């Protein structure tokens, strides 16, 4: 049963996170109540879902504002399961930033930011929290005809440094500019990579390389010039990035005079296209690519040798009889010069899974809905909710495997066949099992005594 696997993961994965047993029990109640509640996933609705709406609710809020626990430790069981299921090869991790909309103007770290959903001809702004998100990419295609699954392992707040007002002194302005360079989004992601690398080392994966898949915003000199052991970068770069080769031997120069761009490599017929099979869209598909080793990015990576990968546009048709359209080509730069180029391309394609995580944690788990303003609660409550999503995904893999089996609720008639379960499928199964197993012995003593959670389910 899914609920049994989910409860076991919560019990085993969180037993060393919380200082007291009663805090652990309350956190597990919140995890299950968060899934079973309908509508906005606020803490008050979670309290109603677990049947404590007629009791003192202060302890439920103090889980996030006072209880001593580290949010990164909530994801340890996900990393342990990955290392157990895939004991060999590089460890791919996707990185991306996202925003959580807020309404309170006194919420810590909230600020006006550009709305990523606004049209390019009219930039809009939203009051939100900026988040740095990392997801471990489970290569399920290695065990069968299944898509990769991204499971979050970090969810950090990356606040924007507040700009001083017009009456600020020169010293305050100077300090603001200094802090702005230190506490930016790129440095936050770099700290996140180092943190995950240390976490992997502590779990016995010190000999395995971590491949960080990032988008174009992190393709910069801060990331590429950082000297981090056993961390390789694969990033999407601009088509007009200025690249070069080493200067000829005997020259005092380090960089060659001939500069070229990735788009020129794509158009150069003297560099042949190569073919590779990549798993995406539910099947192995053939793509064409060009590889150019030992390139230098003078402004971005200095003297560090990189690998340029150019991926040809993929044709697609909206219907069987329609004309062929083509997606844009992709240009990748990687610090990994040893591993297979096909594995790097596969990691780049798998990075899309973190975008699916963004949609599901916001639409289905309601991350960001909680109305908290405490300095501790603002960053920890979203991380707690995302860890619940991660363990729910992991419980689904352990209970039913990566495919969408008959254990799930049948799809509506208007939907096409789904190859894998979504977060909504797993939430539906949890609600169904709780409704059917009211007298179970492993749901938890306090949850068993209440009936409100079954009414919500």
C-alpha cells in the first residue's frame, strides 16, 4: 500500500531530524494532513484535516517557527534511496530557480521580482519569494522503458538584498553593493552544489562525480571558474558566446586569436554531425549533435578546458498530416571532458524534470500557500512541503514501481494514456487508502483517534 510505504519513509527518514518524538509525530501528521486537505494548502486547513480545529493550534505553528531542525536533513532518505538503486555512474542533479507568490508586505525576504510568465513585450512584477531548487534525477530508463523522474533534494530561499533608501549614506550604499555581489542567486546555487556534494560524500559516494545540469542563467564565470572537486557542470550557453582554442605552442599567449561562436559550429559543414540515442518523451529517439573538445571561454572559464556540444533542431508535427516544424538548436558547455558525451546530453534532456516538479509542488501540493511570517517559518515551511512531495514520489516508486499500474485510479475518458503516475495520482491513492483503512495500526496513534482526516479524504 502506498500509505504504508509513505509512513515508513517519514518515520525512518525523519527520526533523526526532529529533537523530540512528539515533534516527529506532529510533523508526520502535518505531512499526511497536507496531502489530504482540499483547496489551498494552508496550515489552518492542515489542522482541520487532522481534526484539531477545536484545540489550541499554537503547537502546530511552532513546528516551523521554534522547533530545532534543519530543512536539508529532510531529504536524506531520497539521496540514500538513489545511491542504493543506482550504485554506479555519475550522479545527475538539476538546478533551477522559481518564485513563490506572496501577499503580505511584511514577510521576510519577499520582494518585487520579474514575473517569468509575463509576455516579453510587457514585463510584469510580482511580490514573491525567490527560491533555489535542486532535484536529483532518477534515470529510470536504465531499468526499463520509463522516463526519468526528478525528485527534489534542496529548496533554499535566495532573498534579494534590500536596496537602501534615497537618504542612505555613502557607506550604506557601498555596503549594499558589496552584499549584493556576495548574496546573489549564482552564489546561492554554488553553495547548494557544495552542500549536496558534501551530503553525497557523507553517504559514501565520494568516488562518484556529480553532474550539475543548469540553465543559461547559471552559465557564467562564477560557476565555471569555481574549482570544486568532483562537480562537473553542463549548461546551456548563448549561441553567440565567444570561444577559442589554445594559442599555438611556443607563443606567450594563452588564448588563440581566432574566436568563434557556437552557432558558427552548427553551420560549419566541415565538422560532421554524429548520432546518438537519447531517452525522452517516453521512448529512445535519435538525435544529431556535434562535439568540439578542448575549447576555451576566455571571459567565462579562463584557462579551463571545456567541451562544446551542439544539438541539432528536432522536427515535430502537430498532427500526422501537418507540416514538420523544428525546435531551436541547443548549445551546451560542459566542464566534464572525461565522461561520455551521450551521458551529458541525456542529463541535459533529463533536466526538464525539475520544471515538472515546479508545476506539481505548486498546483497539487500548494507550496507557498501557507500564511506564515515568522523569520524561521518563511523559509522552512516551503522546504517541509517540498520534502513531503519528495517522499511521496519515492513512496510511489517503492510501492508500485515507475509505471502507472492498475493500482491507481482509472484516468478520465478524455485523457490519453499516461505512462507514469503524477503527483495527483499519488495524492488520490493516499486519500482513498486512508478512507478505506480507518482502523489501521500504522497510520499513527493521534491520527487514528481523529475522524476529520477521513472526512476530508
